[in-house]
């Protein structure tokens, strides 16, 4: 689940908003149509050229829990927020499981300073 929190009014301009991103968990992650059993997984949020990564979940298997929070600035020119889910191989390489692309228009058009948050659920 992704929680995009309150827009911080100190950083608000007509072109930039600060988003609080909260990536909590995933369910039913699969590789080649099989549920993940012992893979270490993590999520990466990308807004424009900036990105943030969660910690590895090494015990969740196909249902990892990250409880990852981060505040990120978002310029008005950004069209999508990307959330990618990866697993780490035994050799230490990161391989992508899937990605969700969220249109920025879903929440950038709001001008209300009293916004307390939006909840979005996405399939990867």
C-alpha cells in the first residue's frame, strides 16, 4: 500500500509539492508465475530523477513488509511516480519483479492546504 501524505505548506508552490511516501507491504509476489519463497525483496520509489529505496525484507517471501517512509519533492513537470519492486539474488544482483507507474495528475491538481492524505493501492 502506498500512502501519499499531507502536502507540506512550507514547500508548496505552484510548481513543487512535497509528498510523504509510505510503502508498507506487498502480497503474492511472483517470479515466473511462482510465489517467491526465500528471496530478499525491496521497493524503490522514483520521482523524476530522484529515488529512494526501502530496506531489504528477508523474511516475508511473497508477502514482504517494508514499512518504508520518505518525503520527496515533486515538480509540476513530473508525469509519473514509479514504484519498482526488486529481489536480490544470492550473488548480490538486483532483479526487477515489477513496477507500478502512478500518473501525477491523480493528486497534483489539488490546491487544498488542508489535505490529510490519499490512499492508493497498486498492482505490480
